[in-house]
């Protein structure tokens, strides 16, 4: 059994290709490239890498993140022998392995029945509950990163008005959220891609904030697999991180000077790294991987 890696990418092709070259010796990769980006820029010539052609225009904090993830899950499940898959591991192009991936493959095999997904009840704090109680407009009025646009002004005004309303979805009594980046068993992925409430839940979450951090967590929390996921306390995705080192700021990019901190975290992946910012860091992590592989060969 081996892990299968699902990648959501939209930028920095150089870093994405470097990541893929690290991943493929351990497990197959399925890649969704944002429909706004040039697919050819992310290609590497390796039969173990599969690129989705039916792509989504992904928008930050919007339901399109869920749509793209579900496409990855369905494609990977259809093209893999599920009996040979330990976990489907969701990554971004800005993730990178911290420890040898051969060790991760062994770890995932030894935890083949475990879902690496932690979640926090949205109702635990008012701020979290606002993600689903009020109206948000990230799908229809997308974030583009600029300081001021008419779209941003319109979104702000609508969200201010949206806070005056209250809404609920009777079919789901309690919502949960957590890190977008998880590792799920084939059983869990199969359950999620055939869920009878998919359409209704996505319609409701279209006007929520960051539904990719809510949808999968909530459906599993109310599923027959609910005992295989872990409820935790906290107020941020870093509190519910699974296999990743995630900085609480959510904006920190890691550099070579952070290498000791990253390795000491004992996590399997770090987020965020980029080709220009983190090249030296990735070099050092690759060296650590090569030294570990050499040591394993000597031991064998």
C-alpha cells in the first residue's frame, strides 16, 4: 500500500514541479491546475503524474475550492486500486516534505485505517460561527489581492449587510472546520464523493467563508466514520493541522534559517514554501532526505 497525493496548484510552476519530483517515487500524483493558469507550465514527463483536464476556476475562500478538491478525489478514486492505497493526501504547490517520504509511506501503511483530519466545532466561538451564520461573497465577488477595486468595495458592503442576517441549514445540526490539508482513507474519500447532501450543502456553503475548511470536516463529523476523525479545541486551522507545520499567521513563508525549527516540529510537511523564497530551505530538506536514505541503505 502507498499514499496517493492530490495537489491543488495555481502558481509557481517551478516549485510545483520540484514537489512532484519528490513525491512520485513514493506514490502517484493527481494535479488540479487552476483553470486561470497555463496547464503546460506545470507538466513533468512522468507517467505517475496525472493532470486533470476538467478544471475549475478556483477563487480564494470560495466554494470553487471544494469543487476542485472533489474533482481530484473522484478522479484519483476512479483511476487507483483502492485496496493498494493507504491514504489520499491533499497538498498545495506550496507544501514540501520535511522528513523522508519513504518513512511517510511506512507510516501511512501502519496507520492505514486512520483518517488524518482534525476539526473544531464552529459554534465554539462567535467568530468561527459567523463563517456559516452570515453571508459571504467570495465566489461571486472574488479576491484579487489589490488594495482597492470596485469588486472589493461591493463585496465589503454586501458582507456588512450579510452580517445583519442569520441563516441555518436544518440537515446539518452542527458545523465543523479545520485545516484544508488532510490525509483520508479510501473509505472516507468514497463516502465523501457519493454523499447525498453534496448539492444542498454546497449551495448553502456558496455563501460561507472558506468552505474548503468546513465541507469535508462537517460531513465526516456526521458520518459512520465520525469516530475516525479527531475533535480538537482552538480557533485557527493551525490548531487543527494534521500532517503539516502551519504558522499561526497563515502568511509566513519559510526560509533556510527556519530549517531547524521545521525539522524539530516532527511534522511530515511544511507550508508555505516558494521557489524564490525557499529554494535554499528545500535544498537543505532534500539533503536531509538523502542523508537519511543513505543511512537506511547502510543499515540494510
